[in-house]
C-alpha cells in the first residue's frame, strides 16, 4: 500500500509520495505541522486508491494518525484476497460507496478512527437510500442498504480483532438495527417445470432467441441433478469427479463451497454421469468456458431467467431464484417423497459441519443418499434428446439409448 511520508528537503519540510501510476511526487510546506496535515490528507486519498489532486476543502487540518480509510486499505490488502471471488466483487462495490460517503461527510480530510460508531453508520444507511447514490436514479431498498452497511461493520470488526497498537483509538464494534427483508413465499418448481426450462435453454423456441453458451447449459444440468450452488459448480474440476466408483460420485472440496467448510461427497445420478462421460473425461466438467464463470454469476442467472420466462411456469417459482430454485426443488421433492431431513441436508450442504456430524453423515447416511439420488426422475425425453445433442455431441448420441 502506498504511503505518504513527511521528510526534510533542502532545509524545509516536505511530503513525498507516489501516485497510483508510480510517479514520485514532492510538495514543500512552511512547517512540520503543515506537512503532517498535508501528509494525512494525501494518505487519505491513497488509501482510497486515487491520486491527490491538491483540492483541500476548507483548509482545516485533517486528523493526524490512523483514519478510517487506513483500516479499509489494510482490509483490502490483507483480508479481502482470502474471500471468494464473488464476495470480493461485492465488498469492493460496498467499499467504493463508503468511500464516496466519507468524502461527502468529511470533505476536509479523512475522519479519525474515533468517528466510527452508530451515528456515522446511520447516516451512511440514510445516504444509501438517496436516489442520487444509484446509477439508475432509483431508491435503494432499506434491506439492500443495510447489507452494504453490514460490509463496513465487518471491516470494523476485523480491525478490532487485529488489536494493532496503532489502532488503539478504535472504538469497540457496534452494529445498527438492520431492517428485515420482506419475506416472500417460496414455491419450488417441479422436475417437469425445471426440465421445461432446460429445454428452452438448449433449444430456444422464441423468435430470434439466441442459444446460451454450451458451458452455461451444462452448469444448469449440474444444478438440476446435484442441487449445488452456482458458485460451486463453476469451480469444479476434473479431479473432483470419479466415474469409476460404484456409484459414480463427485467429491466437492470445501474450498469451493459457501463459507468454505461444506466439503462433502455426493453420488452422481446415472443419467448425469453418462452425459458427463460424453463431454470428454480428460477435460474439466465445463470445458470451453468463454471466460471465468465464477466472476460472472449474474450472467448465468440472466440466461436462466430468459428461459424461465418462455415457459408457462408461474413467476413466483423462480423470481430472484432462477438457479437457486433447483435447490428448493430437490428439498421439496425429496421431503414429499419421504426422504429423511439429514439426507436432504447432506445433499444440499445444509448439514452440521462438525467433525462428528460429517463422519455420521458420510458413513451412516451414504446408503440412503445413494438411494434417494437413484430415485430422482430422469430428464424429460425431449429435454434429454436436446441435452444429448447440444451438450454431448456425436459421442452422446451413441449413449442416448442407455440414458433413457
């Protein structure tokens, strides 16, 4: 992280720093105190990832010492890279909004650590709901704004846990009351409805509807048979699939699951295993990706949304859950079929992740899990035919008779 330093230069006090482009800068000051004030102001802009332009508000000296942007910069450098790619993108967006808010709330310089508290974050919450803070000029919903504030409070809690001597003025973390998200009734799709959506993905019937990329269709097939989250599916690799076991299975590493602690082994449905075998066993499950899907998850949901809208399924089934509804489908269908809840939790990754629970789930529940997966209905014949041709190519047509 770039740092601005107070130094002596030819008999006078000055501040040295480097711009974001690496160019070295120097500015003289009349006194050491003026240099320290300027250094804090320049460091404020550097911590926000921008260059100091020389504009200084009312001219009052900013706080000297650790500031709020200081801990934000440390968080971005040290903690943020440890999070998943999707979380990094979300947090960077939230931190950019917080940067804009701080510049409006404290135009004279960076606020000190003592400014952190509920009053500041209540102002931030109100600021986020102003139409001018949205690109489209719309009002941000209260629960969405509260989620952004929660990101800042997570940074605050991380800084408190670090217990660094230079941050001894940091107040104890305090959370504001978070508005609750309006509850919506959850209606799960049936296997037939999900297969209809898959058919629209594989063979669009609407005029001038463009087919989705091959890899996106394969991701949706994985979601239909495994109930895995889209983030996990997009990070699968060939070494996670074992087609030679009986039954074929997928070993989901904990590193690609939500929270990075839900690693588990799942049996593969026979139809999915045969389809995957036609994709080429030497390749990853999702070959030919035009870009890294795990950084463009919203585009996957867009493909599914367009397909859902071309079906006769009620919007309440997939609204805001165009891919996640596959998990709702498995939970609902299995519960209706009388599958025990621990087996359902193991399939979806909602089980207790303690060591004893994982041992019990993998050993004692494995036969029941294999039986439940084998009893999942196969793809609709029309959907299977489209998947065989679109996703499997010529090799798939040879196995089409045994996949029905």
